[in-house]
C-alpha cells in the first residue's frame, strides 16, 4: 500500500502532538499581578520574617487574592493591575526601609503542571511588561582611575630603577617629584620608554623640576569609549548571569546605557546586580596603629586610610592597593570548611602583585575591601541635586599564612553575599562607575492593548485561512486546518520550552508562520489535483502530490530559514525575536504540513479503493 504509515510512525506522530499540547497547556491559564517582598540587602526572607511580613500585609488590608511564602520571599497576588499598584505604594509605607517591594507576574499554572516543570512562554517588554533601567557612566571617574593607574605604574617603575620619587595625581595630570636633580633626566627617559604615548613635560615646582604626565586628547577619547563599551559588555554579562531571556542592553547617547529586562520575575535581584558598581580591592593592614584612636581624631596616619568592617569596628589599611577588581578573571561560589566562600582567580599581572605582596608580608594581616558607588539626592541651596557616594566596606581581614598568587579564596561571607559577590565578579568589573538615572517598572496593562490587537490579528488571520481552505479544498481543507492547529500548538510549546520572550514582532512571526504552513498544503493539494487531471488514480495522486511537492516545499522553507538565521545573527531586540519565531515556525511547518497532514490523509483515504477524492 503506497499511502500507509506503519503503526509505530502513527504513534510517534500522535505522541509528539500530545506532548506539544501538554507543554503548551500552561499558556491557557494566564498570570496574576503580584508583589514580591524581600530584604533590600540579602534579597531573601527567612520563614520567621516571612510570617511578620504576612501579618503586616494582612493588617494593612491591601486586598490581595493570595498570600504565601515562596522561594525565600513573600508573594501576594491581586485580581487587577490597578489593585497591585495601589497595594505596592501602601505596602512600601507599611514596611518602611529595608524591604524591596517588587512588581511581578505570577503564573496561574496548576500545581500538577508546575510539578512537571512546565511553565508559560515568556512575553517581551512590550507585551508583558518588565523592568527598564537607564545608567549613566561617570566619565570623570574613568579618567581618574586611569590616572591612578599611571601613578601606581610610574611609582613602581621608578622604584625598580632605584630612583627616589614622590608620585601623586593632581587634577587631570600625574606629577612626579624627583628630589635628586641628577635623576630627573633618567626618570624622564624611563617613564617615556614605559609609555611613549603619554604626554610628558618638565615643569618647575616648589622643590625643583617636576615631571608632569597628561593624557592626550586621543587617549581621553579612547578611555571614555572603552569605559562605555566595557560597561555595556559587563552589564550584558550580568544580565546573562541573571538568566533573563531576550534582554536589551545597548549604548544610548554619549555616556548612557539602557537595560530592558522583559518579563523579569525578580526585579529586586536585577536591581541589586545591575545597579551595583561593586568591585574589590586588596590592602595590607597598617601595623602598630590603633584604629580607634584614628577614629576619635578623625584622621588616619600618613600612608593609611580608615575603613569600617561590617560589624562597625574601625580598621586602618594602607592606601596602596595591591589588586583591583579589573584584574579578576573568574570568581565562583564555593565552601571552605563548610562555610560560604568565593574562589577568586587573577590575571598574570594581578597574580605577580599578589605573589610579591604575600612573599614580603608573611604572617601579616591583609584586608578585602568591597567598593560600591551609589547616587543619592542631597539639598544644596534649596535644590535637590544628585551626588556620587562611594561606600567602602571591609568584608574580610585575614593573616597571610602562605605565599599565593593568582588563586585564593575570600571567606567571612554568608551564602547570599557569596553568591551575589561571585556573580558580580564573574560578570566582570566595571571599567568606570555607573549610577542609575532612571528606573521604570512597566506593568502588563501598558502592553495589554498590544496583546489584544495581536490576538485579534492572529484569530482573524486564522479564521480566514480556515474558511478559505474548507471552501476551496473541502475535506482536504479540513485536514490542512487540523495540521495548522497542530503547527500552532507545537510552536507555542517550543516557545514555552526555550528561553525566548515573545514580543509584538514575534506575534507577526506567528501570523506569517500560519500563512507559510497553509502555502505548503496548497502546493501539495494542487499537485494532487494536477495528477487527477492527468488521469492518475486517487491513491497514486495522493502519493505523487506529497512526494513531488516536497522539493518545492523544502526549497521555499529552507531559503526563508536561512534568511531568519541571518536576522537572528545580526539583529537585536525585536528583530531577533521575530527571527526566532520565524525559524521555529519553519521547522514546525515542515513537520505538520508534510508529516502530520500525510498521516491524517493516509488514515482517511489510504489502504482502500476509492473512486474520487473530496478535494475539488
């Protein structure tokens, strides 16, 4: 029998369709607007604190439809977005500082589906809402960091050449004071050989000739471009670490970076990771100095700087930085003797610095300083202005017990701190401080109009296709409509499984997929009609129609697939979302239009003698 599938093939096709229907099923239940409450610092709430938060929510009477402790946070669900927004303002006032009240969406997926690990597909920022951040790069700080690096390098180079010196940053330049006049020329030549591009000049100073190093205009531009590009890459890496699907991280203007996280489920975690300009510094502890005396006097001894540990205790550290965050290659959370820790790996230069320091300072204490820059509003002359504030906190002080270089561990952290710190360091250090100038949480109500119009367009297109196929091809048109429904189910299932967010261009890809799927059936059915007109038997016409049309179907779909792959490779944002849906739709179309529809035709008409086919 030429039009017959073996039993195993029919079972396999049915199994694929049923599994696809099961995977796509969570999309039918929708989502509830919700609020997620967590601690500002640690990002999680223990069971005892969760009960207190739940009592606060209940006593505030904010009208939630559900309230539970879920994954180390308290989740309250609401009937409408309007009640969610009102409750967010009321809850922030009731809980006060120290808590993060984040807007989110909670799927209404039944427990038995959730237990199977199934969830609805992600929606893009234009459909579902999400979080929008706008960061500004501190270009002045980027130049200052470069000048500080010049100062450290110059001091080390002259020290290795045994030249007495006093190197410091003064405004937009680095000044090198050489007490011995006979060493000035040699120092100038050494520094010029170390970096021929830097602008070196001799100037008269209070103690004689001073060598002044300034960055050229080209170096300034290169440093600023490097800062914005490196920070963009770093933020993109941090977003990838968060696991957000189809994010938008791109440069905006001269010194700003926009980050959009569609459908993000944990805005608080996103803000902590993206907004933090965190890095690390390693300093030696000042020996023989009392930090409490320095705290009372309000000043530190020469060559030292006053810091505070997390307990609030003062500690004096040497100003010279051994290693900075931009010399970190990798960081991962681990455990040391059962306690949380962060395993750190440095680059070659950082490893050499750490090796020399540990060799020369065995059995002396060394501190790890966590550096974070924030922006805050202050009043000046009756007006509120934003200023940068750098927070430095000693997270660990340990005695150097052995010589080490590029690999070591940081301890003294709890599990959440170790996880977040490892994430920040692994994602990359920022080339320059950034601060948040805008944050918008986009609710799903803003995209509801797009959703309604997209669904309407899909339904109208599907209805027209279904009716036209029924009218023009009769029973075979019904078979094509069934295959089209299977195509839609499998495509939704794939979008639910993959970390791809469906956006408005993605809906356009869905509609285009339906048209292309029907086009494949039209090619097959017209070929069957042609064979019947030439006098072939119905069974031979069915076989020839599917076999001879396959080449044309494969050719048209593969060329479109290649175009979709190019769009995916070179496109960004909405273009990439459209390309993903288009490519997946082509794969499901080839399966349903050729295999599923052939299986239905074989089941209805194959294996028996028929006089005519209901295809006219």
